[in-house]
């Protein structure tokens, strides 16, 4: 993947992380939050962060 493609991928992952963090914040603000959804989004954030780290390592080369 080209540097441009890697940068685009990194930005997309950052956006996904922010989106999921907002989903968690909104869900926790509810009177009865769905812990299953929160756990799922937290797991996805972890996966996004791992992918982002790999992309950033490739960009450093």
C-alpha cells in the first residue's frame, strides 16, 4: 500500500475510534445503558488501535 493509502487508512481508523468513543459516551448517558453494546464497542476500539499501530509502523519505514 502506498504512503498516501496508509495515511488515508490511519485517518479512517482514527475516525472509527472517535465514533465508537462517542457511541460509548452516549450509551453510558442513558438511564439503563446496554453493557453488551459498550463491551462490543470497546473491543472494536482495541482492534482499531492495534490496526492503527500497524499502519503507523509501516509509515515509519
